[in-house]
C-alpha cells in the first residue's frame, strides 16, 4: 500500500512509531499533487513552502512530546471558502481572486492546534453555488473515478482530492448537500454536522441559516477524529452551540442491534436511478441482517423541499453577497465614473453567471410584492418540513436513503439546465432545512463502476448514532476499500 | 407570473448588477423557469403556520449569548487594505462621492 492510501489513524501509527517523519510524509503528498493535479485540478492554491515549514515544526513538537493528537502531522486540504491567514481564499471567484484573509477560520485554528499540515486550498463551485464544481472561475475538477465526469459539488475539489489521495482528509462546507453529494460521487465519507455544532467563523457566508463545515475522509473512523477536532463552542459564531460534544470515537461501535431505521418511500421512488435504489435497498438488508429494525415510512412534504430550500438559500445569498461592493475587499473595476458605476461594475465583472442568477433570484423573492408569496411562504414550509422530520425521529433513531438520485454525470451535461440541477438536491436539502446531521458513506457502484453514496440522517446533535450506524455498515461491507485506478 | 426583461432590469438594479443584452435574455429564460418551479409551493397549505419557528431550533444557543462589551484585539490596518492601490494609505479608496 502506498502512503496516500493510508487513513489518518494508520498514518498516526506510522508517525508515532517513527516509521515515517512528518516532513517525509508531507513531501510525498506534495510530490503526488505535483504529478497528479494537472490532470484532476483539485487545488486552487498549493501551499508548498508553508506546508514544509509546518511539517518541520509539527515533527519537532511530536519529538518534544508537546503535541499528541491523532491529527498531528497528517497532511490535509481545505475548501477555498474557509479563511486561512496569509493564504489566498478565493471562493473560486474572480471577485475574491486577490483576497488574502487577515485571520484563520475557527476550524483552521483548531486543526493547526492539533498539528494538522495544510497542503493547500481546494476547488469548489463559485461561492459554493453549484453541485458539480463547474462554476469555479479557475478550473474544472475531474472525478478521479472517470475524468470525463464531474466530482460533484460544491466541495468537489475536497472530495476528489481525498478520493485520489491528494489529501489524507479535507474540510468542505455544506449548505444544501455540498459535502455529502461530492462525497457520494467520489466514493468517500462526508459529514454535514448539526447546525450549530461547528463554528462558521471564517467561512465565507452563502446561506447563513443552512451553512455548516464538515469533514471529507476515507473512513468513518477518520471522520470521527476530524469532527472531534473541529466541533465545539465558539463565541465568534452566534449560532454556535454551547453544549459539550461527546468524544465521537466512542461511537465507533460495530453494532446496530435494535436500532430503529426509517426508510422514506419518497427517497426510493422511480425518480432515483435504478442501481442507486438497489444499492440503498441492499444497505437496508445489511442493517436488517445485523439486527436493526428497518421500516418504510413516508415524508409527504418531500415534494416541496427543493423550492423551499432554494427560495430561502437564495434570499440569504442575495444579502450575504451584498458586501462585495468593491470597497473593503475583492475585485475592483478599473476607471469608475462614479460610486454607483464602481459598485455595479465591480460586482458585474467579479461574479460569474450562476452567482448572478442566484443573487437576482434572491433579490426577486425578497422584493416588495413578492416577499410574502415566496420568502415568507418558504419560511412557513420550512416549519412544516422540520416538524415532519422531527416527528419521524420520535419513532426512529436514523433515517436512511440515497444522497443523490444519480451518480456522477459528464462534465457539461447538466450545466445549462439550472432547474434540473436544483431538483437533484432533493435528498440533501431537507437535512439543512431542518438543521439535522447527516453522513454520506460508500454503499455500492453503478453499472459504469461509479460510486454510490448512502445517506444516514440523525436527530439534532446526535452525530453519535449516525457515526455508529455508518461504522457498522463500513465494518460489514467492502465498498469503502475500493480506490479509483487513475491509470497510475 | 411572467418574468419580463423589465423585471430583470429592475431587480438587477436593486442587486447592483449590470447585465449585457445576452445576459438579460438568458436570465429572463432561466429565471422564468425557476420561478415557475418555485410556484409549486403555492399549493402547500401554510395557514396557521409560524414562519419563524426554525429560529428556536436550539434554545441553548441563545442562553448566555448576550455578554458584556469587552475590548478585543483588532486587525492590523495594513492587512485589511488593498495591497497595491492603498499602499501606505490609512483608508479605503473609492471614487469621489462629494463634488
């Protein structure tokens, strides 16, 4: 096995036993990025110099005995909408192509405190607006399983880098599925934590009542390790929860006996690609055979979740992105006539098409005369959706289903049909609407050998149960062991 | 509701975006399709439903969130200004607003 195929826990062992040093491991990963990334285009910025300096520093602290974390010395990548002090944070937009944050995001600081080594910043859809990473201003990331296909999005660079071994793990952000859907397209593990569990201080805001940061990893064990490091209260994020979070590695228990699992029939209907439905039903069988009680349930509100999500998300996006006026940071138009021209041209030249489309839609649903019909109506629908999920959780410990109705599609195949693209977020957006945690884990392959993801949704702040179910599934199946060949 | 070019021009102005003719035409087409998809929500009965219930998803978030004002560390001015255009300046630079 090669170094990039190891998990966090395996590399931690090698580092602890002095079988490899942190600088050696970091150099190996940087060389791998150098040889592979011209093909896959996962990274927007590779921080070679800082990574090697950080690696030396971390190795010294390990040698001194002043640093003892399972993440110490493990090389990772971060989605380019999470602020890193002194390192460009572009949001894959021309607007922020010259933005160098003066501070680290809370999660970045937490990872540094744990001795993490940053390899670079990962590609994404512009301002996290998309499901294929095609709306990036800079490059189109390829799916490591088939380089003609998209990696999913918006955290497509993060998922592709983990799947291809260009990072041992990565952070992404999930507003409507942006961690889980690329994790499923690329065959890795992706967790969207409960709203409030992980601080968003330093995450460039898209839709603030939905945004969450979470890990993308090779295994459920690695996911628990990274979540342990990034979860917890932060006074800089008003929505950050004050409750003590448990040690998530304690949830790595291979046992689901007696667990009550709901399978919504709306998640496995004809709109879902047949081999995805088969893989999900196989997962239901795996859980049943292991002693869980699986039952079909109904969540009738599902047909309204996509419009509800998009109306609220785009309304929030339109005011979150109002800050890009050319003054305080970001792109500035040349030779402005006056202040209005300066603001309008900076925005129009700095934003790409999908971002403009979403700002216009958000402005429309908030504008006088349409506010009640769209925005307020969607907030009320949000209440109904949240209540329906909470009601299901009165009887069931977890809800399972697919992550996406399709597997990875061809680059360019759907980019010109926004309604179709939005509709495919159907299984991921209700989780953000209700503020729930959910994980995507590998559960099979389609007829073209592309990965399929299983989504496990839990109660608010009950990451423990979804990690336990995901770990049990992983221990009893082999899907997570498959790696893309990449013609190496 | 039909989305016309005039509506697109109006909301573009509100959003401080300038669109060329091609962009306007494609936005009319795309946004019409998306808004008619959003219109599906009109079928849903939302009478007697609270629009703000999601705000109290987690009451403990707000407990103790109000705190005394404390002086904290600020950022270095030079880190915040644009590196090229505002080199050596103490302020953000914008086009003249007052004649």
